[in-house]
């Protein structure tokens, strides 16, 4: 019987969620091509993924002649909230947009991992994929990357706060009482598989019900890093395609709040 090569999935940013995505995809028969930004990250991945590369995928030169040949790609590079505005915008406005242009030329499936933080809702109401978006610089950068992804017939996943694999949500929490939208890392990784088969769409990735967070009468410290919005996020569109959070994870890590 003839053997066929496995399809290759490039995972740009094989960090917390990227590791879940790689593991799920490998179980599904994909060959994984991780791309990370530091040699330390590459060393941690190399025993499982010998093809890992440490290189800055945000730089324009990477996409000219150093990007891995693959049949699909996922963009998960996202700097933490502690990073500067310039670094945040560089990753999304430049890196993710360049990735989208690259996959568009090759006509391969592409998933861009965005965030449910893009919604403008502040009063605790429900939002879906068509709800109004915020206009702050970080949101605008992500929305620009989202549009580039959609222009390339890719799929946008707006993920809620991630937990699992040792990452838990601390009980209580400061600030005013509000809603906290969450999703387990493996649930989010399974959503990537659905996204690759549903091009040109936007999906929220979160649990069915948000959790309460903060304290009644609480307030944010004036030194806070960013404005926090308050909303409840609907996952109905993704659920309609058969995705169910926690359906195959009876022993998954549970947040402590």
C-alpha cells in the first residue's frame, strides 16, 4: 500500500496555547512545524518536535524566504499585556498581517488567534461575534490582523482567558465585581481544528457561562495597566458546529474561582 506524507501545520508561537494546538493536531495526523522566538523555547520543544525553529516570525524578511512550507498555519504569537504598545502593535499589525498575506498567496487554511477583549461592552451584557468593538490602540491592532486573516479566507478565533495545564484562576481577585470569560487550553485547541475547516468566519471561544470576579464596591487602582471591560461572551456560533467545551475533558484542570 502506498504511503502518503502527513500534512504539515505551521504553529507560529508554540507557547501555552500553541503547545495544546500542536498536541491536538499531532493526534489528528498532522506533522507539526513550530516557530518560536527564542532558543530557550525551541530547546524545550525539540524533544517532541525536532523541526522547531527559533526565529522572529514578525520580521518581514522571514516571510520572503524562511517561512516553513506547510499545508496550513496558525498564528498564536501575542505579547503579554506587560509589553509596550509598540511591541503589541508590531506583533499584530506587522507579524500577523504578514502571515495572512503569505497564506493568501499560497491559498492554504489559516487561523488567527484573537481575543474576546476586542468587544466594547462595559456593562456586563452579552456579546456575540457581531457586537460592537472597542477602539483603543490594542484592539485596533488585533482587528486589523483579523481583517487581514479574513481577506486571506482564514478564520478568526476570539479566545477568552486561558487556563489549564497548571495555570489556574486565583480565587477572588481585585477590582469591581464583573464577569470573567474563560476557556480551557485544550478546548481552545480543539476549536482550531474546527476553524481550519470553516474559512472566512469569526468565532468566540469560551465556556458556556462566565464566572463572577472581583468585589462588590471594588475599584481599579489608578496604576492599573489597562482599561478593563465587562461583558458576557456567547459561544453559540462555535457550538452550532459541534464544539462543546469540556466534552472530552472529564479530568481537566478546574480554575479555583
